[in-house]
C-alpha cells in the first residue's frame, strides 16, 4: 500500500515546510534586530474593535476586495482559467503608465485615479484580446498565450515607467504602488470605490448565477442549449479586469493574483456545490483581508498586502489538509477505513473458505461446524498475498470486533457474528463470480480476481439484483458453492470447467 | 545615440541571459508549462531574501543557492498540491508562487533597513550597472554577470546536447518516453532545476520580467516557424539574441524620438521580443495568421467557383430548348466571395459574361462535368452503402464533391459497377477524356 505512505510524507512535509518559512522569517528578523515587539492587549482590543478610523477604512476596503475577488475568482477557477488574472493584472501596467503620460501632457497632475484606472482597464482588455487572438489563430496553447501577454505587456509597462521616472522625478513614485500595493495608505474614498465595485461584482454574479453555473460546469452543454458562451465568458473576464484594476492600488499587482486564486482553491476543499463554494471563497477572501489589515495595524512595518496573502495561503494549507470534501486528511481517513474493511472481509472469507474446505463440513448444517473449525496463522498467510504484519493487524482488529476468536496454539476461528458476516461476504463474492461466468462469459478460473475487487462494494440493492439474475440456477439464498476450486493454484487444473465445489477440495 | 563600451557590455549581458533563458524556455513551451517560468521567477524572491539575511551579503553563491532552492520548491509544491489536493495545475501554481512571493516581500520589507535589496530591483534588474562590477579570472577582466551568465549558458547548452534525445521524447510524448525507459518525472525536475538556475542567474542583471519574456516569447515564436525540434531550439536562441540587441538600441533611441529620456533596457527587450513574436504570428509561412487567412480564402474561392460551374451545368441540363443562359440573380449576389469567384472564372475563360448572363465555355464545361460527376457518384455511393434517405444525400455530396479526385471517381465507378444514373434519377456525366471531346450535355442526351 504505497498511497497512505505518500500521503503521510506529504503531510509531514507540508506541516514542516509551511510554518518553517514563517518561523524562519521571525528568526531572521530577530537576528537583524528589527524590534518586532508584540502589541499590547490594549492595542489588540483597539484594532479588533475597530476604534481607529484608519484601521476601519483599511479593513473595510480589504474585506470588500477579498470578498469580490473570492466570488469572481471562483468562476475563474472553475472555468480552468486560474492564471488568467495573473496575465490580465500584469497587462494593466502599460495602461497605467500611458494614462499618466497622457494626463501629464494635457497639463494634469497625472495622478488622477479614475484616469489611471481607465487606462488600466483598457490595456487589460487589450491583453485579453491578444490572449484570445493567440489562442484562436496559432497552435500555441493557453499557457504560452498567457505568458507572452504577461511578459510583453509588463515589459512595456516597465519601459513606460522608466520614461516617466526620468521625465518627472518624484511624481512617478506613486505609480510603483500599483505593483506592490500600499494597503495601509488606503483612503476612505478608495475603500468606498472598492466596496461599490465589490457590490457590483457580487450583484452581477448573483443575477447571472444560473448561467454562470452552467458555464462553469459544462460549457459545451450550455452552448448546445443556446447560451451565448462567448458573451458570458466576456462578462466574467470584464468583472475580473474590474476587480483586478480596483485591487491594484490596495494589494499590488502580483498579490492581487493571490486574492483571485487562493480563496476559491481553498474553498474547493470544503464543498462540492457551487453556491456554498462561492460563499466559503468570499468568506476566506474577506477573512484574509480582515486579518491582513489587523496584523499590519498591530505590528509595525509589515506590508499589509503581503500579510493578506500569507493569511490566505495559511487558510489554503489548512483547507488542503483538513477540508471536509476533498481535504487530504479526510481522504486519507476514508482510504484507511476502506482498506481496513477490505482486509477484514478478506480475512473472514479466508477463514470461511478454510472451514468450508475441511472434511468436517456438512452441507445441510454449515454454521456450527464452520465456527468450530479453526485455521492456523500459517494457513491464513498463504491464503492471500498479504504480509504477516498486515495479517496480524487485521486479525487483531477482527478479534476486537468479536468477529474472530483466537485459540491456543495460534489457531483462529469465526465467532457466531463473524460467521454471519463471513457468509454475507462470501455470498457477495460468489454471486459476483457466478454473474461474471454466466453473463460476462469469463472462464471460472479467471473470475476470482475480478470478484475480489468488487465484493467489498456490492450494495444490498445490487446483491438483490444479482440474486434475481441468478435465482434460476441457484435458488438457495444461502451461500452458493464456489464455482471454482478455492485454492488458486489448484484452480488452474480445472480451468474452463464449471464444477460446483463439493465437500473435499484439492490441497497442494 | 552615443555608443560606449558600457553599451557593448550591456548588450552582451542581455544576449547571454536571453539566449540561456530561450533555450530552456523551449522545453516549457513544448510541455505546455510556460507559466512555470512566471511562477518560478516570482517565487525565487523569498530564496533570495533568506539567503541574503543569512549571509548578510550579496555574495552570489549563497543567493544563487537560496533562489535555486526556492525555485525547486515552487515546482515541487505545485506538483504536490496538484496531485494530492486534486487542484488544477495552473491554480496550484498560482497559489504556490503568490504565497512564496508574499513571504519574500515580507522578509525584504522587514529586513530592508540594513539591506540593500529592493523588490524593484528583482523585477527590473539593473542591467545598466552590469559593466561596473567586474571580476578577473584567468587574466580576463569581464563583468561578473557575463561570467555567471556565460557559464549558465554553457551548462544549458551542454545539458541540451547531452540529453537531446531524452528531452525531445519527453517533450512530445511523455508516455512513449516512459515506455522506452526514460523517467519523465526525473526529466521534469531536471528541467525545472535548469529553469530555476537560469532564472536566478539572469535575475540580478536583467530582472524577472525579462526572464519570463525570454523563457516564453522566443520559443513560442520559433514554434510557429518550424516543426523541427533542433531548428526550434536554434531559432529561439537567435530570436532571443536579436531581441536583446534591438531591445537595448531601442531603449536608448526610441524615447528620444518622442522627446523623452532613455528607458529600461530590460523592459524594451521584452517589448522587442513581443514585436518579433507579433510579426511571426502574422507572417509565419505555415502557422502565420496571414497565411492561414490566405489559404482559407483560396479554399473558399475554389469552392465558390466550383459551385458556380456546377450550377451553370445543371441549368444547361434542365433548360432543354433555350440556349444555356443564367441570370446573375440565381447566384448569391450579395456574397462578395461569389462575386470574386465569378470575376475569377471570367478572367480564366471558364465562363463568359454578356449583359448579366453567364455561359460556360468549353473549358468550364469540362470542369463542371468533373464536379457534377463527383457529386452524383458520391450520392450513389452513399445511397448504396449507408442506407440514407434520398433527400439526405445532397448535403453530404455538396460538401464532399470538392475533394474527390480522379482516382476516387474511378474507384467509385468500379465499386458501383458502372452505374449510369444517381439515386435522384439524374444522369451521371461520363468521364470527359480531354477538353476537346466535350459535347453539350443535351446533344449527348439526345444521342443516348
């Protein structure tokens, strides 16, 4: 069983890798002596109760941004375009620079925010058009299209910023904040603008929920139903551009991508349904925004944008591990339970078949005798290809469940409960074997393995169905006889012959 | 423009880093992992920061190791999140690199008081300062960046040559590579290590934007120009070198035309590479947009012309007593392609036009008979073999008739034991032996 081991490796590695980078950070900062004293209780309360005007504004802004990005990011993630935001946010830079130059040329200060945002949106839209063109007309795939647009547009943006820097010293420094963000310096009007955009985004997503849902999960079907796929995609893209542009100033260009990608990816671990996923994703976005703003207010000289992203990634790591729908631990537990159940059923079947093969078996009255016969550990070990360690563990578990009884001299037999369970298991196994033989035309010597895989997951309704199919030949509801010799080694000898097993079985 | 020895060194540095990036970029583009370059080049930031904070110096080796480890961690985490968390690969990448970038940013800001490590420097690099920092080795005094990038380029070239066959196989068919005993996973991480090393080496001098651009853009452009692996590698490196040279020249000239000062060389190299890519995208011989549009146009023109010929031929068949005429009204006159086709047919003397009336020439009739023969043979063939209703045959034949060759006609007529009429009861025109022997279909009909 290599899979649980891999999971464990990953688990430990993730657990180590995540906090270690954070721990390292604090270690190093202490080496560098950058006095990071813990905030006082008083100050903590001040921040958490939103007593400061500045903190209130910043928190309001970052939370709205996280919420909007979480909602629209979900659509993007499900449309398998997680990195589209990356390319688009980089593509906004030349627009910002050009808008600045144009405004300065026309005698303005160049820092008029709506003008800069308009430029950003236009160049983002142009970047989107380029991506579409490359994808539609060349053999390059989406990844290359994104990479080309991202790097070339950003290069252009840097070149334009370079010009601006030499053109008007001092004035251009404001534009740098579009790359790295300046969350802590958010003004009330910025926060209001973010809130309006967030409301707008959420509203559009709410109004078009049904259409977007269809688009996210089955675009081809949506198209066949006559929905305008292209226009719906364009709406999602437009919303992404708007949210990105509005978030640029708050968290900066690169960390904006994180807000679009991380909360939805984390939400995916908690649910399989779209609406809860959007809610969770928006919640994670808003929570990261809140925590980021709080941290940067409490601890001096921490860039709030980066903190927001680190908080979001921490939530992601936790979701990856502990998510209830797709989390690693959850899946690991499921997997362990299943393999334990399978091993136990295999043990019961082996014990039953051993007792069935023994001479003392009488056809009419199986139960008391079967439970009386016992098998040695050695015999059980060669019944299947399992390791002694695993067999011992399985036996221990079965004994604790009172399905198997241990005797002296290392022999084991079924209890009454165990016998009932074993009969059910063996019946499923043989019903499936008979089904394969009669209805799938598989040689009796070959059915054992196929049945071995399926017997553990046959539900009651399926067993009923099988009984219905096979009832003509095997009217008894009890355990049907095995259609082949139990021991796989001797089974080869009678391959191709359907021979219900009689009392004595050949032993090698 | 005054060119100094400084400019020469800047260009040499740019060319070296662009070429090493372009070489490994080919593998990213071919394996559809271009965004990995973006992710790695952002995610090396914490590696750089930690290495710097540990060693408290800008010593190349520590920074180099730190960044290379961070790059590999990005590749590993992306792979793990994708595999164990069942997250889509691009999303896994987005989560990983933004998280690492944020951590790096925090580290830099926290340590920024005593450190001269500017995040802006990571993005744009400082290629303009390269010639000032020289190292003497083997009695050669060259800029440090030239030494580093030169060796990285050598490593990349050596690696590509040694693993030439293996890399090619894993790029184009990982499954086949695995069956042949090449571990695709190992190749993946080897490639990622190379990407990380190249990224880190190029960082200091040219910055991360240029790295991303050079990883993806030249390789993509080369991919549009050729189908051959070796040629693609070579062409991408040439593209990279050309963009580096032109990029620096335009960085110091282009802004002055508009009355500004010079600008960032790294940014302009990326822009030039983008322009080169755009040119390739439009003008590439087979993959280019113009060539594709041209081929589509040619094809639609041929189909439109053949449809016109077929229509005229059928009109000749149906009007028994009139001379073979056709009003232009019977054609979809508003479609420009149809008008173009008619003009083309008239020019090549396949039809004649007299006051809005069209008539087939001998040559045109020869082609038209071929076409109608294909059409009706196909209808007969489909009716015989596919059990379709008679009124469903026409559409299929209307599409297929343009692609049926002489040999296919011959095969079909033998398969159909020299049938004379199609399922609609219309006569299948005989194979005209040459253009001279064409006779008017009605005369022929009269003889039959």
